[in-house]
C-alpha cells in the first residue's frame, strides 16, 4: 500500500503529535455535600483519576482503565464531556485530555476513596493541571441531567422522602428551593412505595421512588436554574 503524503510530500510521521490522556470527574453526594473523587498525583497534590491513551486503544477503554486502576471502580457508567486542548495545560509537554464524567452513589465507592467537597459547583481544593475546570464542566452536565429527570444517577438510592430529594437538589443547584413549589414540580415523576421513613424520634415521612424514567416537567428547569 502506497504511503499517504500531503501536497508538500510530508507524511503523518513528519508532523508533531500530542500525547492523549483521559481524565474522569467522578461526582457523588455524601454528608449533605456534592463531592468529587480525587487521587494523589505522583508529582504531588491531588488530581482526577486519569491515564494516557495506549496505542490502538479506544478512549472509552482508557477511561475504564483509569477508573479501575486509579479509583478502584469497575462497571461504572460514564460519558465524555469535552476535549481540553490548551497546548500549555501540562508542563510535561503537549498533552490533550478528553474529560469524562461519572456520577456514583457514595455507597458504591471504595472505602478509601478520597473525596473533596464542591462549593457552588467549584472544587474546594487545588487540583493538578486544568482538572478544576473539568469538575466545573461535570457539575454543569450533572445539573442539566437532574433538571430533566429525578435523581437519574440514584444518589439517594431506590427510595427517599421528598425532603431528602429537595435537599439533594438544593446541593446540586446551589440554591434554596421553596418546598411547596418543589413538591408540586416533582410529584408527577414520583410514586409512593407505601412505606414510611424511620427518622428516629422525628415524624415518619412517606417514601417515594422514581416513576418510570422520572422525567420532570419543563417548568422544573425554570425552578431549579432560575
């Protein structure tokens, strides 16, 4: 097979090539806060779990490998966010990174997972490279998904009270939500389990689960995002 060349006679090997990495922002909800999973970077500090793309490897395979080897997560659902391509983003050289995101209930994370709280959608500690920007983008993606469906990632488990659901949404969207308006918008996406919560000495509350896909009405987006 004849080797390809452009009009100047150069082949692909004649052009500089960047290294390609994948990084994954794993979000969770625990202790009343939105959190992101981080790992210790070998150059010091904290970073998102990530890795370099191997020759002939798919980006999704590299992301799965990063989650497995760096974060101890397997069979985790994730999707791509965006390519980060600032030539100066990595002091080691020209490195592009395809950012991914995953949302995982806290109970499914390894016991030794390092979690950092997010405040207003922003990570509370310094992260390596441009990983803080990846986290912000992951939170924007999370908000888009949660404005359309009731807890699509199952952060609250299979059943929850309306109060617990509202508290989750207040954390995700970083705003106080009027309880009656919130209940009115989400009721149609919920179904009663026929059971009550057991909050200790407090008054038991009705437990709900998602109805079907838990799709929220369009007006809910206005309530949540303002």
